[in-house]
């Protein structure tokens, strides 16, 4: 891509930013293994166990499973000399190849090596495992290993224009998916549909619009109907073969990917006949969604947001149905949970007192669940934090839609 392309990201500049931080922390090598790090530095999807080795000066080298190395080199900004494949054969495994590269090509066998470890509730985080750590220590016995994940977390916090534009396009694509679902539901069309079929309708529309993947590791497009919308907590509803029924609530949570930028957008429905109690729940939910979107701006914290929103729910008599959290983090593929750095009271979790800055991006996310009445709603949408407001990327209607 040229510098004039709206989706352009200056990846060599990102590497130099990392190297500047490495110099401050006296690191000779940065060994990245997390999916978020691979996406942020390579601009390629790395589904197999992969690593990026960044020297103090010069270009990084990526190591991925040999079966995928050619594709990663083709899609990355790096050339094929800087994307290498490992394989399960003598001297070609990832530990041996990377250790030899550090010792022989970088001459850093006695250097300070930054690596990435920690804890996450996100399955494909990619922290270095205990076995990998011990194996690297054995292969590089004279090196000093330092947990340095915070470098990437700091640098990736404020989003550049190319990243923001990729997310805007991914949200445009989820809007197309939602329109396709709506058209399939109306005029009684829902009566012949299952949750999996709804997911497929959305997927087809979004793929035609350019989406590369329904990226969520929690089940792709997440569709819940009837009692399944009311799961306590309810943040994971991969589509099932359940048929939609009259009187059901329906939650449609779509995921699209565009150049490693992610769309994550939810629309909720009530399928006729709709009771007054269902409408009461729906109105409660939309009241807090709208209030939440009006509140987000630079300077507030997750804990302040939660306190204010839960006070609103208490006043409306529906606090028992709300999960007391209203956002989760988002970045390029693999960066899907924490917000900001994780130096708060619970290691590796979001700091509840993190103050948002202009240019951060999060998912405005909330869950409303009343299991005993078999009803619930979810809202997720990417927003960009600005000084005095937030920018909502999806353009879907802010309402719980009733379908006759």
C-alpha cells in the first residue's frame, strides 16, 4: 500500500518505535509470541504458533509453521528472507531455529532478551509457555530473559489513522450483515430459520462485502434466541441449531475482519407476539446503552463508568440484570480483551482506574440477562475515544427491533 492508501500503516515505523523502547530498557532482542504482537508488527494473520524476533537495529524476522510460511511472507510487509518456517525435524524446530538465529546471526547469545508471558482469559493470547521458556533458557544459557510485553501494550494503545480506517471498514461490513439478517427475518421469515442459518446469512453478506473472517474465537457470529439470550453473564453464544419461535428474544452479534481490523456489532430483536414485560426489559436495556455511549470520552475510567451506569440501572429497577462492566479492549487481530496496560490491582487484567485517552479504541459492551424470564440482550460496538465524545463505528439502529 502507498502512503495515500486510507488503510496504510507504517510498519517499519512501528518496529523502530519498539527498538527505541528496547534501547531504553537495555534489551538486545525482543521475542514476540502473542497474537496481538504478530498482527501489530507483521500485518499478517498467524494462526499457527508463531514468533517475531526483533533485533535492536534492523528488520525483524518472523518464524511460523513451515506449511504457512509462504503465505505469511506473501501477505506481510516483510520479504521472504524475513519470514522463515520451522518444522518437526532435526535442528529445524522453532526453539533451535530461533536460538541459533539469535546466537549466530544477531550475535546476542549473551544478550538481554525480552519475551512475552503473563495470564489471560483469552485463549489464543500467545504468551510464552513454561516449556518454551525453559527450552529457550537451555538453548541460550548465557542470555538474560526479561518479561517485556508491556512495550507492545504501551505502543499499541493509541490507534493510528490506518488502523482506525480498517476498523471503520470492518464496521461498515457488519452493518451489511445486519441488514441481510433483518431482511431475512421480516414478514414472518424468521419462522423457518435456525440460529446457524442466521449466522450463515450474515456471513454470506459480509463475505461478499469483503470480510475475511468471522474472527471471534467465541464462535464466529454469535446468535442466541429464546432462553439462550438470558444466560447469566452471557458473553458467549455460538449459534446452535435451535429454531426461532414466536415470542422469542433474538440476539445477533456479528464479527467481520478487514485487514486485521475487527468489526463487532450487535442488534437485538423481539419476535412477535411481544409482551409488555419483554418490552420493559428491552427499554431498560436501550436506556443504558444510549447513556453509556453519551458518557464515553477521554479522562474517564472503567470503574467510574461502571459506577455511574449501575446507579442508573438501580434507579430504573433493573440492576440485578446487568453485568457491571461496560467495555472490553480491542485492537488488531489477537488484541481483544484487556484495556490499556495491565498494571492495576489484579495482574494482567484491565486496570479499573485506567484513564482513557483520545485515540484509544474499545468495544462498548454490556450484557443484560434475566434467566428466570428467559430473556436477555447484548450490545457490542467499536468506539473511538475522543476528547469530548466517542465515535460509534457501526450505524445500526440503536433500538431493540420488533419483528411481526
